[in-house]
C-alpha cells in the first residue's frame, strides 16, 4: 500500500521555492494541425548564448550539415546554424533566458533534430541523454533518448510520456527551462527545437491507459466525475463501480477541504483490475512506455504518476479497503504536491480516510494495545522527528493525522501543509512551534488523548 513514483538520482536544478496554489485556467489548446512553436533554430548570431552548462562542456554555433530527403522530414527542418555540445558524463546544458514558455499545457509534443558525425559514432556507438523540462522549484519531467544514428536523427516525444523526477509531480504550467542531460560522453549538434500545439501534456485514460492496462480486447468500464475518474475491467458490477466512483469523488472533496488543497490540474484517477496478476503487470508496461524499467509491485496497491492502481478481491470485491487507500494517494499527489512518500503523512492520511470509508475491524483494540495500555514502542517523534524513519506504521500515522484533524490543531492544518511544501519535507518537528504552537511533549500528550478516544476509553 505504498505510493511510489519513478525517481532518479541525477542532477536537480535548484530553483526558488513557491507554494502550491489554485491552478489557473488552462489556455485553450490549439489544434494538432497548428504550426510548431520554434523555441531555438540557432540562426541568430548569439543564439548559442541562450544555453549554459552546469558541468564541463563545450557549447557553440556550428554550420548545420545538409539533411538528406529533407523535403519529407519533420518540421522544422535543420539547416543554417546548429548548436554544438560536447558533453561529458553528467553534463547538463539548459536554456537560460525565457525562450521556453512557462505554461506548456497547450502543447502536446517536443520536437528536435540531433546530429552525430561519423567520427563521433566511431568514438561512441550510442549516447544516452535525458531531455528535461525543469519546473520553478527544480523538480522536473524527463525522457531518456538513445542516440544511435549517424547524421541527423529526428526526435518526436509526446509530453505526456515524460517521466517526473525530483520528489513530486512537477507542474506543466510552471516550467522554468528546457535542457539536455548527458548520461555519458558525447558530441552532438542540436537544431529545430520546437513544441507542437495540441491536446496537452497529460495522460488521458481512454487514449493512453485503457489498452496499456487492460489489453486491446477487454471490456472496460470508465466512469468520470468532476475531478476524478475510475476505469475497470471488472464485469457485471457496473452499479457497484458507479457507487465506488461516487464514494471516491466525495472522499476527494473531503480531503481537499480538510487540508485546504487546490483542485488538481488533472483529475485524480484509479485503475481497478479484475485480476491481481493484471494489476501487477501494469507498472512494468507503463514504465516501458516511459522508457524506464520497473518491477511488478509487491504491495496490494500502488500509485504512480498520480494514478492509483489495485485489484478487486475475491472476498471483498470492490469494497476492498486498499482501493480507497490508493485513491487518497492519487489525490495527495495531484493536489498536495509533497512528493510520493512513503512517510508518516502520506500513509497516515491514506490510512485515516481508508478507515473512515472502510472501518477496520478491531482497530480500537489495536490502538489500545499498542498506544494506550502499554508504553508505545514507536511514538510520533520516531516517525516524524529529527531521526525519522517510517517503517510501515500505518496505524501510528492514522492516529497522528486524527490528532491533527482534531482540536486544537484542526484550523492550523492548512498552514502546516503549506509549511511542508515550502520545506519540501513532511518532518513535523520544525513546524511544531511556528505552525502548531506546541512542542514534541505537547503534541505527543495530545496524540495520547486522541489514541484514548480512538480506543474507546
């Protein structure tokens, strides 16, 4: 029951911190047939100065070699002047002066031309790079590209198949720059870097996920609500699926209200598989589509790219609690933008609302045994303090969230989330005094009273 997004430990481009806000209305998406927006064609005398390198590299203008059969090739065509980059392992070259629109929601595809000379191919048969869009807080979307051709290679990449990295879902309306990251050494020419207007950079369930998740021939039910969706191959239970979609939509409203979170830029969603094996086969297939690698999930629920996934249960069917748990992770990833966890806050919030919709049998007795009748082996400071280590203490997280959503802290919860966002951390200690006006002793005393209440004492 973990919420895990694909992460990568490469260079993070530092930007100023900004709090999450209500997303502005998306600009009207241009038609797919609209002409590409050319970001860089390098024909201006000082065009190469629009790029800088974080680590050692050589950057400068060079004449662009001729393109064979260019009349039938991808627009915009390379020619005139190109940008030469001699990159080394871990070189990051990025645009510096606002040529990249901050809001990429009206665009659907990145295009560019990359040239490798015969001498370069002889030195390096292939060069792996990442094309990156970096958001204002330094988190980014990226896509791996393997350069393996001699001469010009046309690159066309749908934005929706870029992968997030950096701890949380980046925002496509707050892009700061575009760059190319070299995983290994290589020398390339770049030209014709452009964005293609279209339907936007977000995954669309019907177009992008249905076949990938359930196969081309499987009957699938899709249910849309105002800010959420559900898709499932469970058959003969359409009424229950609609009831579940309504429950989850109501739960989303409650989470957004309780934590004063903005509406999501894209709807929260859940894929409900009829079979456990199909559920576990989906993340590797999705990873492959993103030019990534991933194994099958070991947990009964898994959230990635802000999409909750799990399967129906032979005993509980669509009433399975993990479906609620993972959907809450989807809501948090789309709206709270605190990263993906797992930590006490993400798992505590998910466990709290899971228990609200699907009460756990014997929970009061468990809380009494672990936190009321005996000295707790693990306390809030152990999972949210200076030496925090979350080891799957879901019930502890639930009780901590229940404490926050009770007096005297409830009204301060929105400010707490804002503080977490600014700190890029859910560590509770630094926020106890400034936000909650307490300390660890005071918070744990209040938490103990919450545990007694939940235990029925």
